[in-house]
């Protein structure tokens, strides 16, 4: 059976190891994308709509769980295999057969078993979506699903010759711009040398959400979310005149708003 697959894993060595294992043990599987974070995985899944997605559960910014929740809207035929280092909460859920998992470091034996389970399940039909959502909720509440590091409270940024201390509660959004990241508050703009991907590792995911490959927004600063006929979204801010574009794959993260 010819299948296409995507891998999302933020640790380079683990991602390369899984790619190599799949090449050895599942040579007929066509790897169409390798992603280092959940944001790029969302965009590539919406574009490519592969048969399988190997998702690391814990990634900076958008987790593998959030990516999986978006699949019914952006790529409904894609099945999920979670990659996790936290077997204490995952194994019982996955053994129900609704999804599958690979425990880091991935063994050849386990990967071969996953391959056989996926091929058998595809011959029988798709997993139950209601059970899928139940398992995603369970995983999202479990230890290890998110970073345990305390979120950042403030940052320093450059404004001309001055270095400013900016409290994160005052930040409206971050925008990646060539070599720098622009931090925008109600009062104006300043520059950071910290890449957007590194910011995602220390920002509170309950308050800051990535809405585009180059934009992270403080949800407290959002006045309204809208969607046009093509599925693309826009955010209007409470204290700034500009409107922020939301990439179509990221709109699935705003369901219920």
C-alpha cells in the first residue's frame, strides 16, 4: 500500500533517526515533509494532506495534540501516530486501538508493530472521531504534554539606542522580520534578537498563540476573530489599528471563539 507521511519533531537528532528507521523498515512509505514545530506541521498538513502524521506530543508553541485536533478541518483523512517520551499516560489510551504511538527512543520492533496496525486499520476503515477527541483531551491534561518550565514574565528589547524592559502582559503581538523579531505594544515597536521559535518555548501557551508562521499574538489583546470565504482569518486588536492575518491552517485553533 502506497502511503504518504509527514513527521513533526522539534529535536533534530530524533527526527533524523525516525526518518532513517522509516526508510529501512517501511521503504514503501513516502515521506513528504519533515517539520520542526507544530506551526509548520499545520501548514504542511493543510497543503499536502498526507495519509499519516507522526507528531511529537510536546513541541514549542503548538503541540502535537493541538495539531491533531486541527486535522478534521485541515486534513480529515490523515491518521495520527504520536511520538512521546511519556509512556506513563499514553500506553493505556493508545492500546484501545483508536490511534497509535511510538515511545522515544523508537525501537525497530515497535515501529514494525505500528506499521502493521496502521495497514490493518486502513483496510478496516477510519478510527472513530469521538474516541479520537476523548483521547486527545486525556493526553492534553496529562503530565508531560506541555513544558513544565515557568512562563516568561518580561523581556528586554531594543528601541534605538535604548534597551527597554517590557512586561509580557503589555505585549500585543510578536512579528518575525528578517533577522529580528518585532515586539509590539500599545505604545510602539521594539526589536528582539530572539527568534520566534525560541520565544514559543518560554511564552505561556494559554496567553500567547501563534497565528501565522511569522506572528504570535497575545490573546488578551484580541478584540475579534473573523474568517473570509476562503477560510483565511483576521484578528482585530483592542488597542492597535492594524489587522493581523491568520493563516488558514491556524484558524482551526480558534474554533469555539
